[in-house]
C-alpha cells in the first residue's frame, strides 16, 4: 500500500489524499483547488455579492471561471480538444457555496486519476485570443502543459479574489492568491 501525501495547509475536512508517485502537476492542482475549498468555507455569506467598481464581480464569479477552466481540461482529456471558450458558465457554481464545494471536490477526484502518461498526452486547445472576429485559435499542446496553464490561471484569479475579499471583509489564508515562487522568494528574504 502506498503512503499518501497531504497538503499541510489544507483543513482536515477538505484534505484529499494522493498516492506518492502521482505527477507533481496533479499535486499542484490539488493544492490550488484546496485553496479554493478554504475560500469557499470562509466566504459563504459574501460569496455571490457583486462588489462595486473597480471589481464589478463577485468571489463566486471568479471562482466559477477558475473551476470551469479545469472542467474544460477534463473534458478535453476525453475528446483530445480542450476548448476554453465552451465553458458552461454554470450560475450555481458562482452563487451556491455547497454546490461549488462539491463541484471542486469532484474536480480534485477526477485529477487524482491522472498519471504520467495522461499528463504526456497530446491535445489541441481552442481559445479566442484575438479581439477581432476571426475564429478561435487552435494550438497544439499536451495535457500537462494545459494543466500547468489552469493552475497558473487559478492563482492569477485567486490574487484578484484576494483583493476582492479584502474589499468585502472576507478573511483568506495569508498565502492565498500568491504564486508558489513568490512564497518561496518571500521565505528566502525572511531567512536572511
């Protein structure tokens, strides 16, 4: 039986186990989505509140956007084409914390099945990158690269959510919304 790793920063209720030997990208996915679970637990009362300018969005809208990118990737792993333009834009994820929580846990469970060979699979991505009316771009990629994109995209939106939370008086963990490289750099400065 393989030992399991746990994210030491995750709450006991949200911690999922991944066998040792799982790809680092899957572990990183779990960590970033567990940050999302901690956000959901702490923001319930103000999750769907649309903050005024400059935000003009809710915590839930940003979280839905993040989670649906992971959904697109999971679907693309089946079809061979990751279409970031075909997000479901499910209003329940952006307005109902229990629904968003279960949807996040399901995404974590699905990524836990990914292996090194899954990560290496080739795929195409579809995404509207230009502001003019040309069709969306089709780009060759692989699932690992797209998973790395989704992780970075989540961290970027979590940084925005962090700012939004400070505006609507929702507390988030000190490391929420910071890239791992930033946290490592800050830690090295503190060690000097």
